[in-house]
């Protein structure tokens, strides 16, 4: 059963409030940010791994252990880069999160509005 427009607006308001109060937690719960990998990170990581592999081969060809170790470290960095999650802008809060007192007033006003709407809905039934 799809949500009504009113319920969808309430859900959007709750989501905005969650992002304003705890953006790190909200991003952790977000389905798109937790499952998606950045194609840019994957491509860059693969390129770094290739450079590291070429460095290892150069170290083997020149019989310099230091160059081989450096190439191995470069390859490890490339794998880390390829598997790392993209960094999203956590500060999408806007001007709402300027001060503690205004946030508390806004929060209480928001909750009061929800309570009023809930009571109004109960009266209609």
C-alpha cells in the first residue's frame, strides 16, 4: 500500500531531521551510500595497482629489493583505494544547524506539529 502525500511529507521531514541531527548515522543507514562503490575510486585503484606491479617487475629486473618493496606498497595502496567507499558531503544540513537553542526550538516545534497532526488523524477516525 503506497503512502499518502501527507505521510510522504512526514517521512521526508523525519529524514531531514535525522540528517540534521546525526549526518554520520543517517549516511550509514542510507542504502545507496553503504552499497555503492565509486567507479572513479575503482579505476584509480586499478591504475595504481598496475603502476605498482610494473614497479615490482622493475625491481625484479634490476635486482633491487627496495624497488620491489616499494612496488608492493604501491600495489597495496591501489587495492585500498579501489575498495574504499566514496566520501559523500556530510554537511548537507544547510542553515538549520546554526545553534543549539534554535535546534532545540525547531525540534520541539517539529515534534509538536507531528503530535498535533497525529491527534487530528485520530479524531478523524
